């Protein structure tokens, strides 16, 4: 009867070392499935990048033709997504606001504001005290008070045949005709008709003899204005 031989301690040790060595070599080998997944992710990222670049171009390559009152952007080589980004609106399309005036000189400018497309007018200039905007320049380009402003009638002296007209105090002018009104000194009181100037009204506004003149006895005599039963004294009739 044959007896089975038991492995010696040396054999068991050799088998154990061989197993461990094989496991170590297996652990050092890269995992094939993980490499495949990583490679797939990199491919998708590359495709996305190439797709974005494909949607961009520059205005030169696009050969964009801008419409009326539009002009090519100053940076023709910048990358854009559509041809519409290659054209900018000019000032010809801008409507100037109150106090601003457009000019054909700015029509080719690229802009969308009063500052870029219009001139400031005198109406926006602040005039010094006692002055106002010259009416004929209100809608004309102007930046300085010395050009846009002039004295108000409140600063103009009215005398002699002219009297002050309060209603014209805020009018921009410096002439008697524009700032004043006729005074009683401008009225002719006809001495031949027995009328004389009422000195108490000499500097007052007035245009009629009824208001500005006094009747003398001569006037009463010539016009028979004495009451019934009365007559003009000979000494004062002349």
C-alpha cells in the first residue's frame, strides 16, 4: 500500500513566493478598460473645441457688405459668430436730443450718443446773472457764454422819450425799441391848441395827449369848454 507524501516546508514556501510574485506583476500592469474610457473623453473634448472654432470667423473672411448708414467695424480681423457683428451703426441713424444739433460732418462717425453724433447748442449754456441766451443762437452750436449770451432788457436803461417796460425785463436785447416803451416825453402837446406837457407824467409810459398833456385856458377858450354862465378871463385866454 502506497502512502501519499506530504509537501515539505521548503516546497510550501517556494509555492507561496511564486504566487505572491505573480500577483505583484499583475498589479503593475495598466487596466485596459480605464485607458479606453479616458481616451474617449479626450476625443469628445477635442471635437467640442473644433466645433466652436468652426462657428467663428473674421469679417475679412466673411466678406461682409454693410448696409446704408452702417460701416465695417474697425477690427476686421476679430472673431465673430455672424456677419451682422461686422457692421456698426453710424451717426446718420442717430436722432439728436433736445439741446443738441446734428451735423452731416458726423454722419460717418460710429456712435449712438449725442456726444459722438451731435453738437451742443447755446440752449445748454448757462448764462451769467443779468444775461440770457441770444434767441437767434439758441439752436446753433455753442459752448461759451461769451458767444451764446447777451444782456437782458432789465440791464438796459430807459430814459428821455422812453420808459421802462417791466414785461420785457427778461427779453434778451439792448435797444430802446426792444426793451422800453414810449414815455410822455415822446408825445407832442400842441401849444397852438392850448396843450402843455404834464411834467408829473414826463417819465411815465404814455402815447396820447389825453394822458400826457394838460389843458390850458387857451384850450378851454378855443373849445368853449367853460360851463354855462362862465367865460374865459381875457388875461388868461391867450
